[in-house]
């Protein structure tokens, strides 16, 4: 089984920065695509960024140039560095992973709240 635990959320002023972490347990991290999604109140969950086992990244247009996704395979941890935060970035941020081999099954964390407000 895979367990994902997010941390690093909180309250930040517009223009500020936060770094989220996603710690993974289980034995698929090194062969897994990892991702960050977010869900704002009243809205659908949306993709923020993904990173493959090989380090290829993909970003939503709304966060390009402001957010950076990275991973440390030795620590089974993925990160999301968020800079120049805007009020519209306010959401619950979820970590996701799936193995790049075999049938796809998505694992999810419990989420961490990010609030951007003055």
C-alpha cells in the first residue's frame, strides 16, 4: 500500500511563498509519477503540477513561472515550491501518485490547506 502525507500548508500574504511536501511510504515512489492537485471551495479539483520518475515536469498554465515541483527519491518525498502567491491560489492541495508500470491506480493524500490573504 502507498500512503501520502502532505505538509507545509498555511496562511500567507499575497506575493509570499510556501513550500509543500509530500512524504510517501510504500515501494512505488521511484517508479511513480507524482502530482499536486488543488481544490478551491465550490470548484472541481484541478491539476497543479506533475513530475515523472525521470524528472519530467508539467504545470497548469495558471502556475507556470511561479510554482516548481521537485522530488527527492532518496527521501521518498515530493515538493511544491510556491512563489508569488495570489489569493486565487487558495485551496486544499492534494498529493497524488501512481505507478508508471501496470494498470493505473491513483493514490491520494489527505490534503493541506493553503490560504493566501492579507
